[in-house]
C-alpha cells in the first residue's frame, strides 16, 4: 500500500512539473513583450486593499518607486514572493524609494496583514497588461488554475485566459525603468541583493545631482 502511495505521489509530482513547464513555455513569449530597462513606465491609478486610490505619478513626485507584480494570493509562490519583498521594505526605504505590490483581485481575500508594503488591486489586469506582463494560459491548464482559486479577467474575449507574469521594476522620478526583473519561471525568486545595490547607486546619483553630501 505504501509503495502504491509513493507511485501516486510521484505521478502527481510529474503532472505538476509538466503543468509548470507548459505554463512557463506560454509565459516565455510574454517576457519579450514586457517593459525592460530604459522604457517609460505607463501611468496608473489603482486602489489599495482599503479602496484608496494610489497614482504612480503621485508616488514618483517625491521618490523612485519599486513595483512588485504578483500572480496573486491563489499562488503559493506569489505569497512567498510578497513576503520576501515585504522583508526588503526597510532596505528599500533607507534608499529613499517607495515600494508597492500589484496583484489581481483575490478570489478569497485573506485577512488584512500588517505588511509594510502597499498592496494595489489590478482589476482586469489593466496595469499588468500595460507593462506587458500577461500571457494566455493554454486550455489544458485552465481547469487546474481555476481549482487553485485563480479568476481570470473578463475582457469580452471568451477564448482568452490571461495570467500575470511576476516581475519587479525600479522606476526613477522621471518615470523611466532603471531596473527590471522579469522571469517567466514564476518559481524563481527576485535577487533582492541586486535590487538593493541598484537602489543605492540610484540614491547616490540623486544625492550627487542635488548637491547633498
């Protein structure tokens, strides 16, 4: 009986790996369309978890902004990514930058947490799409994602099933992307140390230009 359970678990793991590979193959095409360093970031106004409107232009009026795009709370990797990003908040703040996370609406909203990072809700993935961070999920995987709790945006195109691609951007006060981490393999974590190094360099450059010692 124990051997049979091991076989079943091995089969389940193999199916999960195959599903992940299929999703990543579809997502890899989206990476070529995503905004990269040097691009002008599109403006947006999104509500936070409490319904307050947050505008990128307003955030950029006083500091650079780090934007962390998430797959959503339905994805365990997405939740781990948010926790990792939140743990970096103090380091980000020390450089004078601001940090926000953007995710699709929660199908089953978790209890409000005391995360130091502002979470913004991207209904219909409008902002995520503007950054080029969505892909059309293959039909073979759609029921699996629905079972996990993901709710695709309703765009009036019944044959499309858009899923967000996780990414992290650092945008300077001119609205230009100066750092971009876009990875179609959602299991890969952001290199936080690299981001912090870039933030410190940007902070030093801003202080030099403003004449601050």
